[in-house]
């Protein structure tokens, strides 16, 4: 179904549950800007609010202070990875089943969702959304187990792929991470309350303490009795997504047990070792490559410079019909500080390259600002294969490294030199390299590769206000 | 679950399907102002648009001309009868099941929905809305029959209560009316296309021809092959809702095979016979009582006058905190033409009385405008019992005629005289009186009376734009 | 400049001043739906709120209860009569001049505005809007008189044309009507407060008492001292706009000292005398012709019927591209009650005809509904000349009666017979016929005819939220 | 009147005039986020669009491609520095005067506006806004000169204070900078078109070439004939605002003839010389202090680190009622990268300190993240006096450095050490130190100090959509 690269959050045991969730989602905004939602339970009834747009515009004061009552809450930010992105698919999804009300929010991608849906449709189920969350809620509702916890474990046992779930029942918060551990899910504590979040930066904003990651295959149940840990009875090798370190997570987060900033800095240092450059200065494509560029500069001894100013007011603009204007889409976002580049040999550090379009334009801007040489250094290996585990790295046809060699890419970008980090070099930066999935670089998929992966969207009905 | 007093529309075989549906819903706006939706099929894929508000504000040009493609479409206007009225419950509901996509829209109220839901939840189903439509879609999906038509008949065979459905599959329009025929459903023709609608006024706006009502228990299937008529294998006496004639339908519609205007006029004439008044003029509470007041005037020989001006710009106003202002909520809607009433004896014709609040204030306004005597005449019997079949006549505690006698109501309203039409008199106006449900007047319910009728709403999650 | 057909309201001495103004504007909504505004003074500072749209959507609760403080307020509803209709021109216009703050709202049309503007521009003034209100505020500010009252009288002495003004200073409400009295302006009392309004229906909604009209040329000043009446020192014959009785005012209003409903009824009766018809029933084009149709029916003895149902949910629709659908724009607004017309000879009463487009379509609908004969009767004379005094009767080229004879109009409309009320007949219905302006029927303008009347709009800047 | 810190733009001779202006305003968004507007002339008529909010949300495609026609345009971004900030005050202001239409946009603050207004009110003028722009338009309209150029020079000769204006007439673009040159105004060229803008970054986005700054006191007139330069006949010493270099302008801009980035870097280096620190790393408060922090790091040899992550999704949030949560308002915007600070001695570089509230909280966050010592270094001198020339440095009571010594500020912030750049050090970074205004640091005002500076707002009427 749909790739769901998202941010999730859950809290149990806090009278400010909905407001803390709101702040947590706020800190996780980079993981999804398309829609946002919160569900809260007052012990007997669950209420949910969902909407299209940024966290700050979805929720009203009334939602946060009047409607979303109770001491348990879950939240979700959604990043659209397909065209199928109506309010329909906004989460948390709230349903009623034989066990009462249940809400769920999800980050990941279930690769056997199609088979599971077909099987359940055969058995008489109807589907109103295209989200994996609905698939799993169906599995839960169909389970013959007696308790909600057993029902969830029963459901998750049938599921293959990448997932992190937070569930909300009338009186419980339940969180689960898939046995391979593709996506991060952190466990923390805020006074007496238990919190879970995709990244630890969501704990910092509410002054909560990071305790640890959920283990791959672990499910925790939080209620008035306290926290219980259980396991999904499926065992796999770990497959943590190394792209979370390279690009997606915030540098101030801890995920997979390590600081993102630290790993990202190591990537830059390793890149400097593998691919030095005779240059006068190092710049980053802001902001995601800032930390690895700093690592590169530190390790190489070449001064780090702030050379590209990014316009933070970027949003939808009506520039398309002006596109005869060369490089406008990049110029609207970035402007080189001309004095920095005049006559200089420049190392440009980027965290990863998908299609290369933006980078090509930036290099042209840098030359226009007087750069004598431009040396591209990428703090990850060439991305050659699509991801089936929740990151929007699409079909290979769009990946420049799938069809061009490094030299060809250099020529395409019109760079003076070009180097990627090696897979081995990348893996040197993490604690246990066997724990990580490198499929997008190597094509070594830790699961069976789903067929017809992109053909599953049925025309979902869009709902408007 | 929820009472769904609504307007529905369907069309098959017209390249302008979505636009015609839009116009049809426009003509049916009086049957529901809370939300509106259209689903259309281009032969292989169904698209739906739904939103809160009036027809004219829900759909954009882009929706009607780009998104809702195809030659088959269904539409729905929803009237909120409970607090549970989020976008969640807007229709048509679009789902996917083993037979592919199916969309459905409904007008009526299924009285065994609760039992059906509990049974299906036990069998592993999940529910995302509180609408009867979802219940029936589940029944369809769980049917073991082979064709979609048989599956729908199978589902409807298990259902008790009042319903009119329009279903949309990739290549078929299917419409069904319950065996008692509580709500109207008209069949028409627009050139080569087949149309169905709650009232025939939806045909007039698109210049379509009214053919006949669907029979109670009839299901019609329309596709490229033509129109087939089938029957739900359940037989009951007819129970047409006489309130459709009294108040709800538009006077320019044909329903139950007869012109609403004609019946409403007869109600007024019969009222004049049963309850004459020594008066100088007859006025109506505009606009719903206009036609019966004209009938009363014609039969009694007392001149008909236009005495109350209605403000058509009424909408949500912030008048509550001004409510110390006597009668403001009525005054904001109606203003008496003072010259008409000075020193006169006035017959005020109203179509029906639920709580009597507005009428009491109007009478006060009329006296303020100089009326010497005010004689209330109601063109229907006293409403004493709640309706379980889709009309929002709520719990008996709110019905003034459930606790007060006619004389007491007269005193409460401060009228000089007061008379209702008799049940017998009312039934004289229709073709076959045994065809009609009079439960709200007589308490004679044509079905078993559901228990706990109002306790079924589970806290549904509201979705916002 | 722009024709400003509008509704105005003012109140002084009421702690609910802004809320009463809001209700007053609500009752005057028919006089202008384009924009609305209120200005209120707390004795030292004036605050104003203006917006595009209906009264109910322009003002928030916060505006009415927090922002618009004080015991004096004025309000304005604006009807766009030109393309030049941005927020820029919304009223009341609030300015600061040597006398402090002053707000003003206007209904009418100043025919020498162009000359006045040119003169003041020559003297160094700048204009930010195209409204007459700004012109008069400039005149006030330039006056050498000492008191605000004298300054206003000085300003109005230089002005020619149709106007009713309400002004608001920090501690005074001032209202003025032009010496010919083109537009109505009523004076009333609500407890201790003084109220003025374009029509008396604005008094009814706040339960205020109608006292009298302002005299032509009268200016009243209301403050803590009470009410003072003064006169603009210009004398003209009266020229009350008879079209206010025919069409524009609400039937429940009193204007020019008489009940609109009463005059409108007389117009219908006179029409029946002048132009009888051999017919079976009389119908009105709802709602504006209802009263005169009733008069026609009463006088002629032909039964009055309700034969056209009007859809009150009409608003902006996307029907233009559907216009190949014959008569859709009328059908979306009106539907004939078919039973009424079958085989009948019908008199259709309309209050006035401008272009005749709608009427032509209605006649076609009536014939489609079975009418055997259609006899058009118009309760006013043929409109042949444009109006320069605030009513949107445009250039003669758009007026059907300016170029066609009655018989030709009949043929154009495809009516069986056609008659207008005579000018003499029309004037019989009012108290003193010499008091009235009949220029749009007779071309006898009570003022000099302005040249280049429509060429004055300078491209005003639109302001958006 | 109001301090108007804003961004302005103008272009003449480009068929894409409105779209280029849109892009220019986009690049100048940091100079004003409250409202935005564009006026364009097609040679005979000027059209304007204004609205509240960011550039990207104010203008529709229709505005840019249909409404704002012509080859000359001006634009304005407004930064609200007072409570008085309705649509009323959005610019460009479009008016009509004896010379035809004229639009104007302004950046600066006219210190004798009050006297000028009082004088003109006495002479019969009315004011609809509180902006200086209206004041100057009045002066222009009242001028007895013959040409528009002379009229503007005549008007500007009477004005004292800080201003940069762009004017638009039907066929001319006119730009002017005050004789002291408080605010920057750059002149550039885009193919055959002439452009002016507050900062050169607005040229880069449209690929225009920076030529030079307008001279203080220079007025340029651009039309089909070409560019003419004239002078306002008032001579003063230069008083360029050094705060533009310190904080307000974008680092990629050229203003006052020099690169902002270069000066800002020098400020950091000079700071390192004046106030060294024994520390392990240097961080900036992002993003405005990035460049000076880099300068400090480079000069001191202490490594530069990226230690604070800024959330770019910040907007209005409902956090106030959550404020019992310590430091939430800062935590929502910034999060320290914990690994960077553990056990380290940190230099925190900030560009300037007004009240110190945010910095105090950031220091607390840094200590929470493990920083052993925190040394605050500010790349400008203590701000002790309010600014009357357009920058929102308010009354002295809010300025921490106006009442506390550097040591007291250090204690207040709970920093381990604290140092500001000296005035002399600051002036070493610019080309000619006598050209700059340092009033906010030294209290040496280059003009007379206006009395009652903040008492001039009259209650302006807010306009809504």
C-alpha cells in the first residue's frame, strides 16, 4: 500500500496528555507535513482530531483544551509518499470493534499488506482507507485471542515489513516495533508518565527523559498498572534504517541508541578520509548536510564556511509559469554569499543524492558567484535501489545513480570532482554494522521483494471540510 | 444508530453525471444542509468528494469537471439528527471489498443496526463511522453470494427499518427502497440516462422526466445493458411517511405517486372543514405552510394574506448573549407586516407543531402588530410520539402534544383558539390511507420499537480539512 | 462615481450599540450583500470593522462584544453597482481630520461628485476610494466652520444628488437626508436611545419604535444633550424614489411615511383595474411580487396561487459550463408546481422588468408545466431611462423597454398578453404624487443629468485579508 | 507615527514586472512578515493588491498573471512595529490626486510626521491610515510644483527622518533615499529593466545585477526615456544604520556598498580579539549569528560547532497555557545537540541583545545538555537607547542594557562570562565610520529627538476580507 514515512508519539499517565502530544508532534514535524492527528482517551471514551497541514494549523485551542480530554494520547504526523493522500488517510485511525474503541498510528510500510487485504476482503471485510493501519486494525478485530494485547500480538505476527505502531484503547497505550527494527521508536519518561516517540527530540521539547529504544519485536503496554514488555513471536536479523542517520532524523535526536549528530559527523570525517580534496573551503547544502560538512572540514583541515543562505519562508509559490527563468526553483530557496566563493576551490557536502536536479543548479549558482572549482562530496553511498520500508526513495528510474556511473554523474552535475562515501566507510560509523539495512545502496533487501509494489492505490474518496 | 434524514440522487448513462448529480443535490438541499457528497465512476475507478456544508460550497469547479469523472454518479445531502456529525459520517461512503470498489448513500434509519453491528463486531469487523451505510456495506461484503446484486439483496434481507439506498460500483448504479416504503425514491429518465432521486424536484432541475416511484421492496440495477428490477425478498404492509407530504418534501415534488402541493392543499381544505374560524384573514407561517394555508383560505372563503416576511439571509448569528431581548430569535427570522393585522381576526396556519416555541413568539409578534384575535390551525394531527424511521421528531419529552392537551397548548401559545387536523381527516387526503405510517401521531409503529434507541453513538473521530 | 444603493443604520445612547447595529444591518441585508461594516465610539475613540460578504459572516463575536465598544454606533450594508467593489470601498469609512476622528456611511449617489473631486484634487487632496463618502469627508475637513455640525452642513450644501448619511464622531451621531429626499431615512426610538435606519424593518428587529422619516434636507444631531434638528440650507422639490415602494424596500417596512406593503398592494389593485385578464389564476414571481400579485388577485377576483417554488439555497454555482442546459439559471432558482398550471390560463405578476431575461425563461417553464395561456402583468411602468440617484438601473441599452414596444416585449417574452401599470396609475397609489421621482419611467430627471456618468472609476487597489 | 521597518522593491521596463516584484518581495520576506502588496501600471492605469500575511499567501496566480498588468511595478513587505497593524496600513498605498493615480511604498520612519499631519489637518486634509506614506502623499498632492518629480522633491524637502520610498505613477518608477541614508536602497539592472530594492538579495533571485546604492538624498526617475538622477535639496551628514549589518539584512546581500556577510564576519573576528575566551567550542544562536560566530571561531582558533537545532516549522502555537512548562517558548524553537556540549566550555555568539529573555533560557538549555561553562559574546555593543529611524528597538525600559551593567547582565543570564563588542571595534569593521548612525548604542542621535514618539496612533478601522 502506501509508504508511510511518519512521526508517531504516545503518552500515558499525564493530565496534559493531548498538549504534550501536540508538542511532541511539533518536534517531529520534519517527519511529516501533510497531515497530523491526535487521539486521546479519558478512560472510557476516545476522541480524535485530524487534519491536513502542519501541526500548528491542524489543532485549535479548543481541540487541545476541551475536546481531546484524558490522560492517555497518541499522535501522528504524516508524510505523503503517494498521490493518495486525502484526509481519509490521516491518522490516528479511530475505530470500534468487539473490544470497544481503538485508535492506531503507524510509521513504516507493511510489505504483505496487499496479500493480507485480499485475504480479509475474501473473508468479508471492507476497507475505507489505503493505509496499513487499517489493515492491522482489521487483523486485530479478527483475532480470536481474548485480551487486546494478545490480539495485537496475534495481528502483528501475520505482518511482514517495517512498522512502528502506537495504539490507544480506552485505558491503555500500546506501542510496538517490528522484529527487524527498521524504524526507530524511543521510550522515555516524563515525571510519572511513560512516553514513546519516533525520535528523542520529541522528548526534549516536553522535558522528558530518554530511556532507551524499544527493542526490535518488542511491544510495551502501559496502563495504570505500569509498563509491561512483551514480544512479537517472530525473529529476524536487525535491519535498522541507516538513512535515518544520514538524512531523515533530526541531528539533536537519539535513535537506535546513538546520537544522530555524532554519527553524521563521523560520516563527514570518514568521507574526508576516503575522498580528500584540494580546496579552500567546505560548505554544506543547508541544513541537513551541515553536520557532516562540519565533520569533513574538521577532518580535512579545510575551513568550514557558511556559503548558502536558505530562505525559510519557502512554500507553495506560483513560479511554474516563470520557469523560463533559469534555476528559479533553486534560487528561490538558496542564495550563495558571493564574497565567500570568489576565486575559491569549494567542497560542497551533500548528505545524499536522489535525482541530482537541485545540486546541479546549486553548482551553477556557485560558479556564478565566482567559485573556481566545485568538488562534490556525498556523505553516503550512491542510492541505486528503491526502499520498501517506508522511505520515499522511489522507482529506480528516478535514481540518478541507478543509471549513471559516478563519473557520469560528475559530468551531469558539471562538478570538477565527485565522490560518494563507500558502503564500508558508512558502516564504520555505526556501532554494529550487521544491525543495519543498506538495501537502497546495495540492493540487498532483508525481506522478500514485494511485486507490483506501486499498483495498490484504489481511488480513495477525498474528504473536505 | 443515527437517524439519517437525507436526500439521495443517482444517475447512470450520462457524460455529465457528476454535474447532473450536483444540480440534483442542489434541488434536494432542503433535505440536508450539514454535509454533501458525490461519488462518480469512470467505468473502472470510483472517485468521491465529500464535505461539510451546503452543496454550493462543498464542490469546486475542479471537483465537478476534473475529479469526478465518468458516466455514473451518486450523491447525498445529509441532515444532522444527532451530535455525532463529523466529516466521518459524510456520504457517499466509498469502500473496497472483495468485489472491488463500492460507494453507497442512504436516506432512512435502520432499526436493527445495533444488533447487526454487534454481531459483525463479534465476527471481527471494525467500524469507522456511526452511519447505517457502513453497516450495510459490511453486510454486503460478508455475503457469500456471487454477484453484487445478490450480495446487496442478501444484505438488505437482514435489515429492518426505513431505507432508501443508492449504490455505485465501477459500472453499475443500484437503487433500493425498503419493503414498507417509508421514504420516497423516484425513478426518472433524462434522455438515455436513468435517474433516481428522493424527490422529483431533482428531476425538474435537470429537465428529466419523472416516471414512477420505486416500489417498496424494489431494487433496480442500471448498467450498459439497461435497467433491471428485482425485489428484496421481504414482504411488509406499506408504511409511507405521511410527514413527507405534511412538511418535509418540496411542494413542487411528486412523491409516493402524488403531487405534494396537491396533498398539502387538501390538508388545508380538510382543516378548514374540520376547524372553521370566524376570522378576517388567513396567513401561513412561511414558507412550508403556504400551500395548506392557501387551501384553508380557499375552502373557508377567508382571504389569504401575506403577513409575515421571512428574512432569507438567516444563518448563524451571535445573538445568544442578546437573548434578554424578547423574541429575538423569531424576530430575526420573521417580521409581521403591521398594516395587515391592525384590528383583525387572524387564522395562522402552521403545518405541524413540535415544541411550539417559535409559534408562541410569532403569536406575540402578531398581537404586537395589532391582531385582535389569533386562531391557530395546524394542518396535521398532534405529534405525540418519536419517529424511528428517519425523521428528527425526538424523544417524547420535547413534544408539546405528548404532555399537553389541545386546550393546554392553546393556553401555552396564548392563542384565541386552536385546532389540529384529525388523523382521519389527514388520511382522507391521500390515495390509499392504509399505505401510510402515522406512528408519530398515533403511536402505532409498523415495526417493533427499538430499545435504547439513542444510546449508540460511540465517540467518532472528527476529521478536519 | 459609484452608485451606492445601500442600507444604513445609526444608534446613540445604548450600551448595546454595536449589537443593535448588527441586528439592524441584518434586517437591512436586502439593501446590500457585498460588504458590511460597523463603527462604534466609546466616547473618546472610534473603532471600525468592515468586511466583504453578508452581515452574518463579516462580524465575529469578538468584534461585537470586545472590539466595537461604546454607546454610539453606525453601520452600513453595501450593494455593488459597479465592478469597482473592493474592501477599499466598504463602509463606514473612518478618518481623522482636524476635528478628531469621524466615520461616515452613505446611501445614495452624489451627481456632482466628480466636479467636487476635481476641485479638491486641484486644491491638493488625495483620494483613496471611489466612494462619495470620501468626497463628503473631504468637504467636511476643508470647511472653515467651527463646529462639526456646521462643517457637515457646509459640506452638504455643496453636494447635489441623492444621499442619506450617518456620521459618527467621538460623542455624536449625526444623520442627514438630501433636500429632495430621494432615499428614505427613518427616525426611531429604542427606550432612551435614538435610532435611524434606511427602513423601519431595522427598528422592528430590535423592538424599537418608528417615529417618523427625517425630512428632506433635515439633519439631526444626537448626543448626551438629546436630539437637535437642523436643515441643509438648500431647497428643492421632493423627489422620493417610487422604486423603493415598487421593489427595493421590504414590504414590512414603513418609508416615506407609508407602509410599503400597503402601496404595493394598491399597485396590484390598480394594475388589475387597468389591465384585467381572462384567466384562471394569478401567480407572483416570488418573493418581491407577492404582495402586488395578491392585490391583483383580490381586485380581479381571480384566485391567487403559489405556483413557483424558489430555492433559498441559491448562491454562487458552477453552472456556467453547463449552460447548454436550457434555462438552467432560472431552473436552479425556480420550479413550477406542475399541478397548478395544467391547462390553466395564468396571470404572472412581476414588479418590474429590466432586461426580461429571467421572465422569458420562467414563461417557458410555465408552459412546460402545462399553462395554456400566460398573461404578464407588471406592477410598474416600463423602465426606459437609467437612474442617477442610487438604483442600479443601468445604461439604456440594457433596458428592454428602452428599445422595444410593449407588444414587442410580449413577443420577445412569448407571452399571450402583456401589460404594464401606467405612470398615472402608479402615482395614484401614493399620498402626494408630486413628491415622487419617476425619472426611470419618464425620463424627467429632477436634477441636471450628469455627463460621462459611468467613466469615473479609477483603478482602485483591492485589499485582501 | 508608526515605525515602518519594511522591504521595498521596484522595477520598470519589464513585461514580467509584477512577477519579478513578487520574487523580489519573496527574497525580502525577512524584512516584514505582517503584510505584503504589489502595485503595477500598464501605462495608463495602476492596479494594486495587498493582504495580511506572507508573500506566498497574499498573492494568487490570478493576481500575478491577470490583475497586476503592466511593465512597471512596486512592492512592499511590512513588519508590524506597533499594535496598529490592520490591512488599512498595508502598502503600497494607491491614491488619486490632481496628477492622476500614484502608488507609494515606504521603509523608514519620518520623525516630523506628526507635525506635518497636524499642519495638513488644519488645512483641511483627512487621514485614513497611520502610515508615513499617506503623510508624504498628502504633501505631494499639496505641492504647487508642476511635474510629479518636482512635487515629490518638494514633499521630501519638508520631511525629516529615515525614509526610502518607491513611487509608481502611470508611466514612471520613482525611488528616493533620505539625505542621511539611514536605510539601504540598492539600484540594479535586469536586462533592459531598472530595479531598486532594500537589499541586493532581491536582485539575485531574479538574476539581476547590483549596480550601486542610491546615494543619500538621491532620487531616481525611471521611465521610457531612461533613468534620471536628481537630489532632494537637503544636506546632512550620513547616518547609515549599522544595525542592518549586525542583524537585519540577509548575509548574502550587499548594502551600503559592502557585503553584509563580510562585515558580519569582521564583527566576529573583532569580538574575538576584544573578548577572547578559554573555551572548547564556539556556537551561534542560529541563524542570524552564524556568520559572526564563524568569524569569532576563525579568529580565536576555537572550533565552530553546530550545537543548536532550530525548528523551522515554528508559527503561532497554543503554548501559553502550558507555560508552567519551564523554557517552553525557547524549547519549541531550539534544541541543543546534547553530544556537543557534554563537559565542554562553550562560547555562545549572539548578534545583539534586547531583553535577554531568550538567551537566558538557551543558556539554561545548554547547561542542561552538559555544558561546563557558558561564555556569552555579543557581536555588537550594548543596546541602550530606542531607535527613531525604523528599527523596532523600543522604549529604554525594555532594553536590558539600559538599566544593567555588563556584569549584572552576565549574572542575570547566569553566564560564566559575558562581553560585548566595543563601539570602536564595531566601527572598525566598516569602510567609513563617520557614515554610520550608532544612536541605539551611544544615544548620539543624528536628528532632533521627537517628543511623545509613541502616542500617535489613532484607532484605525480594521478591514477584513
